[in-house]
């Protein structure tokens, strides 16, 4: 079976792809930037990767016509702009129009539960996309989910941040809102299970776990599993804006995502009864078990995908390729070289940099820089890294984005996603003589950019010199 998979570099897409491949299907993966697709874990025999920007009607022509089934997993909830509804509608229209020109017989769409009269902007947009996709000449199967719980999911990581960082929480009143969380394993089972099942054609199903819980109960249950004593006090005075900033500063989410999450969390998302789970033979996983399963993956360093890697940002929208060629003209450089004592050990250190491992020297200064970045609305140092030992092109790494990670070539190239009056790159490269070259490049924007470089120059001298010493030892 030939399957079209959109959103393949996103949180859900990365989980669904190996399941489809394992069952012997040929998967056509739609990506905006092919350099972000990680081939390392897949055989290329049954994968076709095509670059498609669904905001561009001309781009969709690259989608082959002989498609059997298509998954629509595109959304713009974490977009930095305020017009994510228009973006989602445009993507859906272009997708639908192209699908009408193919042989696809079923489109499967993962949406959000919409059972309230007054919906958030996010859920309203999801419903609008559903309406657009319904107009196609194919059969549409819609699965509506609420909170998805799994290692690397936005919901899981936000709850984890709150519980593990705050012994006492003064929280907004939406923590009393009820929802029906679902384990990521069940989501993937549903997405795979409804594929090419005629009984599901043209139908809409709410999918959720067996528990209906308030957000407060979810936090306290998480704390119990982690053996932490936590106290939560709900107050009615927090406005949505204050609540968004509260989430932004305490957790690793961006402000754009925090704002959309807060608006969504004010709405109850409880499943309307259906028999889909029994029809497909799916055993629903309760909330506490889903938390334990998630930590099992984290402890084994087996997190397949993370919502942090899928965040929309300017660099991802314009494509990684544009930034791989590091500029020279008009740039400030900090270049350091040092003989490597133990090549395998140095490579291991480079590939483990950031996150819990830190930056090997002056970590407190990195943390301060991350905090300043957060104060100005940047990503800060909160994103960490998905794996403690592996790193791939497109991954988020603290306040950097991985542009190139070629271990065989002994080269790692990072691009700064922090708030800066300019652009910054950080490169690690080991040559044939086992010399480690560490290069920081900054392309300033105007006078402010130049003043910034000279202001941080003393700190760069301290940090970068100490870092290359530790890496080369």
C-alpha cells in the first residue's frame, strides 16, 4: 500500500512512520526541508521523501498521483505569528485540492475534541480544517484527541516541568477543567487501526483514555508517581495573559504555544462515547500507566520524538539549507583550535553537548544567558535535548538548532534561536590531523549587533576557551 504521510518530522509523524514501515507499506514522506528528515533509523527501500510546502499551491504537484491512503498531521498551534488559523486553512485547501487529483481513497486526520459551544481559537481552527477536508472526493476519517501523554509530548513535558520544579503552585482556575488524556501508544494504534477500514470512512471519532480528570488531578497524580509531595492552590485572579506567562516562565514551552494551550485548557475536552476501540481491538491505557511508560522510555534514552523539535520558527520555515553555508563577510569570529588527545572520547563529548550534560565550562553563564533570552521572549535554555547521546539535523539543543550533525565527517553545526541583534553559528569540526576546530560566527544586525558582540566578548573568551579545553582532553 502506498501511503502519504504529512507532518512526518512532527511529534506524531515520527511515531507513526516506523509502524507503517514495519507493516511493509511504501511511505511517501512530505517535508518542508529534506535535510530535517532523519534517514538513520529507516531503510530507504520503502521511503520516498519529497519537499512540499502546503502553503504553496505549486509545491503540492510533487505529490504522486498513485496514493492509496493519506495522513493529514499538519497544524500550526506553536506558530510565532497570530494568524495560525489562516495558515492552517491554506494548508488544508492545498492538500485537499491535490488529493482530489490523486487516487487516494481515504484521508485520516488527527484533530482536537470539539464538544463545547465556545471553542478556543486552536480548536476552532482544527474544526475549520476538518470542514475543508470533508469537501474532498475521498473518504475522510477524523480522530479527535485531547491531551496526548507520552515521552516528549508537549502535555507530558509541561506537566513534568510544573511538578518537578514547583513544590507549591499558585495556579489559575482552569486547572479545575476536566479532560480525557490519551496515551501516545493508543493514538498511534488508532491512527494505524482505522487505515483502510471501510466502516470508518466518513466518520468522526473522539479518542481518549479511560480516565476523565481535572488538570489539577493530573498534576497531583504525576507527583504521586514521582514520589513528590506537591501543594496546589487555585486562584480566580489569573487572567489568560498572566496564565500564559506563568506557563512560559515555569515550563519549557514557548509563549506562543503557552497562549494557545491556556485558551484550549479553559474548554473541557471529554470524549463522546463510541465503539472504535472495541472495533479495532485496542486496550485503552490509563493516565498513570501512560506516565510510567513515558518515564520508561526516558530512562532508556529511547525518546523517538519531541514536540520541541517540531516547533515552528523562522529558520525551520525558511529551510535549514539556507543557513548551512556559514557566512564570512561582515561577521565577527571566535576561532579556536586544539589537538585532540582521545578522538572517540572527544566525539562522544561533542555529540553529548548541552541538555543535562551542559556545555562543559561556565554552565552558570550559559544559564544566565538563557534566562536573559527568556526575559525577552526567547526559547532560553529550557528545551534541553531529546537524547543524551544522539543528535540529528533539525533537533533542538537548548537555544540552538542543529543544522548539521555528521559524525562520520566529525562535524557539528549549530544555529542560535535565541533573541539576538544578528545571527550566530557554532561549529565543531575535527580535521584529518585530529585537530579540533571550534568556531563561533556572529553576523551583526546594525550598530546594536556590533555593540552586543563587544559587550559579550570577555565572556566568550572565558567560555569558549574553557569549552575547547574540556572537549579536547
